């Protein structure tokens, strides 16, 4: 699959991307902006995310993985494909950067992006959670509301919880911040915000990194250069 090939814009800086193990050509998945008549407001993000997930799953039920991210999220698609190749899309998976700020079992950061397997979206559809305001009530924060909160809701009602998306050393694969913030700040080490080991400095960033968040267009271009165009013998 080509990078940046299969995406649908949600509005308010979000997109759902479809991932499959087989190569898909651009002509088979149309690019479009959906829900363009819905106000571009943060408070509507949760509802728009649910609508987008339902739309993409119904339009393309043959896809194995569905990835949601912000428009300031940089994704190394090859790394994402490699990680997903080790998992079974026929099982319910919910993968990303797991936070535990609100609940013990956590939820995945929306900014770092999270992946739902085909089985997870099928379970969502079969139990009709999309329109159930009791089991999946609206939430101000899309990632908290979808993953869970102090109440049992949405994916948690299906017993689908965030998985441990780290490498064998315990380094994360998805990151909710820019690389410089991850290396210099201690935000990723705070026990109320994340699960994982306490790495310091450059060791915080894993070689298998999938995503970074809060990047400007220029910073994305810089990362693109460093990632794909510089062939260093130090690698």
C-alpha cells in the first residue's frame, strides 16, 4: 500500500485510513471529504468519529484494519503495516498509545492515532452501539469517549480494551507528541498518563515508531526527508 493512499477526511483535522494486507490501488477507494455540512467544531468530534467509522466499515467491509488519526499526525505506514502483519484482523483489536488518565484499563490517544480491526468494527455494528446513547453516550473528548471513561461505555461495553502497543524492549510505537517533546519532556513518563517503562532521552523513541503528533506541515516534510531520503551508514 502506498503511503497516504487510502484516507477519508472527517473534518476538524481527523481522518480514517483503511489498512489491508493486500495492495490496493487508488482507483478502488475514492478520496472525499465526508460530513462537510456538519459544523467543524471540536465538541462534535466524537459523533463525527462514530459516523465515520460506521461509514468506512459499511463502504469497505473487506478491509482488515481502520486507522484514525489527526491531520497533524505523521504516520510511517510501512511500520504500521509491519506491526499489523503480526496480528489477526478477525479478532477485535484496539491499538494505539494507551493512556490511563481517566480509567484503570486505559484508552488510546486520538492524537497518536489508533487502529481498530475489522472484527472490532463488526462487533460495534452487530451490537448497534452507534445509536445507543446509554452504552455509547456522547463525550467531549473523542478518544476518551470511544475507549472508555469512569463509566463502562462504547468499546468497553464490548470488552474491547486498549492493547499493549510496545516493542520487546517496552518502547512505545505510537506517540502523542513531537519527537523533540518525547526526548526532552517528562510527559510520557508520568504514571497517570501512560503505561510502559521509563526510558530517557533518545531511548524513549523506538526504532519501530509508527506515529508522532502535533507536527506542523514543515515538520512533517522534515521527518519525511530523514525517514525516506537519507541513507546513513549509521543505521
